[in-house]
């Protein structure tokens, strides 16, 4: 089969021969270095994508995109909700009441934030219903003072479904017998596991009418309305606009105030880690320079013979560019295949390793999720491979140019 001379000779130079085993070994190590760089970059970017995805879908799926609240209880919240949902960017609204305090059971204490919700409407603004391991949100019946807890809080309190817990509010009741803290007994109706330590350990949910009674409000009064937007990144602007349209008695809060710094940190870390890993790939790619320089030195006699037979400097340059490009292509392809396999399985591998050694790398008490997520994106794989190939090609230019400048008489003088 016909092949251009430079392609044929360049491909031959990449294969080992007894006279140039050391040079071939250097070429092999350059391929290994490039493959490892591509592999690591794909895996790390996939893990960062996983953190980003879990942050947006799980954590930001649990917390409201925004809330519209009032310093005083809202009486006609349904009318307010109709005005809010009329905005084209608002997908759904749901009422809520929040109350901080302590949950106690048999001497065990856990701080908590009770989100009182309407079970029929909460699923429109939150994905909490997808994460129940026991019970459900619909089990929160008005008047029964039921409560659902995260599994971390339930484990800390030592309770399960059907057990009683005592909620201690940060308020006191003054009676003729003295001042007493406000307390209320709740029955555990469900347990959920989101995988986010902050939510599983410190968030509880109750029926909105029950918490209204605990606040000594009327059953139809609420603290505010939770909003879900079509685009959560528009939440700050739209929420401020909606609260302003409702009047001076309303104000807004959005997810960027509570979780915005964490989300921005993840995005920035992905960009910075990607840049650092690209430098690692660049170092591996530019190892090709030293490899080709050694090859050029080793092949001076061959270059002289080819020049004597009529090969042009352009053909000589192409020979070594082909050899360097073969190293880059093989290293990039091997790294890409291994990186894709690793990115698709790294979560399962880390989970198996945690079970094997009995240690959890991501503790829910420290991180916002308790497992290592990975989300492989085709665009990242393509960008990494293109960057590696471009760097590999650029690394061939100087050695190839140096080989093209070699004169036959000069090359034979060194032989």
C-alpha cells in the first residue's frame, strides 16, 4: 500500500529496534506520561462536574430558589401566591413557616430547623419526596404534630418512625409558677436521606398548621412563600423584583445568600484545577521534545543518507513531526479510554474502598455530600484530548526543525 515517505519512516522510528532501544524506551515513557495526564484530567473534571451537578440538583433542589416573606404573619397567602405565580419565570409557590430550636429524646439533643410545609404543595418546589427511606411527606397530617427527620438527626437522637421527640423552642412562656421554655411533643412520621450533611443532620419538616399553632398564629397564617424558578440563576433579580411589586411589607431572600459562596467555590475550583492539570498535560506533552531531540541525534546518519538520496528539508521535518504526533495520538487515546472508564466507575470504586477499610473519605459532618460524585461530560473529554493533541504537535516543531537543518556532511562527521 502506498504511503508517503515521511509517514512510513516516521512510523518506523517509533518502533523498537535493537540499536535504539533506549530511544524507544524514552518514547514509550512519553506516551505513558501523556496518557496519565489525560486520564487524571478527565477523572478530576468529571468529579468536579459531579459536585457541581449534585449541588444544583440535590442541595439546591431542597432549599428554595427564593422566598418572599413578611415581618408579620401573612393572612391571605393564596392571593399573594397567585400574584407571584403569574410571573413567567415562576414555576410554583408553596407556603412555609420556619422555627429553630432543639430536638431532645432521652437526654440526647440535636439542633434543628423545622420547615413547616403544606404536604400537598411542597413537592412543587422541593425534591424532598424523592429521598424518604421511611414514611412520606403526606404522613404529616394537620393536628397530629408529626415530624420527619433526616437520618443523621434520627440516628443522633436514637429515634425511628413512631417514636416521640420533644421540640424546645427558643422562647419562654410566663406563668404564675414561673418562666418555662416552650416545648412540644412530636411524633416521628418519616426519615429521609438526601446525602447532604447539613440537611440530613439539622433540617426537620412538619405540617404548616401545626407550627402555626406553636407560633400561636391562626391556621391560615404563614411566614412566607417558597418560589421555584425556571432558571435558578435568575433568582436574585426576579425575587427582588417580585417582593418590590408586592409592597413595602414584603422582602425576599434567595439561594445565593445561603449556598451561593459554596456553589461559586466549586465553579472556581473546577476552573483552577483544570488549569493546573492542563499544565501537567503540557509537561507530559513537552517530554516529547527531549525524546525527539535524542532521536534526531541518534538518526544523524539516517538523515545524511536521506538528504544524499534527495530528501528535502521539508520531508525530513515531516518525518520527525510524524513520529512525535504518533506518540501524542497514542498517549492521548490511551489516556482518554482509561479516563472515561475511571470516570464512569470512580464513585463505585471509592465506595467499595470505604467499605473495605471502614473509613469514610467524605464525612457528612464536614462536606455538603457524603459520597464522591462523578459526571462524565463529552465536552470535557473532547477539550482535554484536543488540548493534549495540540500540545503534542507543538512539541514536535523544534526537534523536527532542528533535524531539517542538519546538513549531510555535518551528520556524517558525527557518525
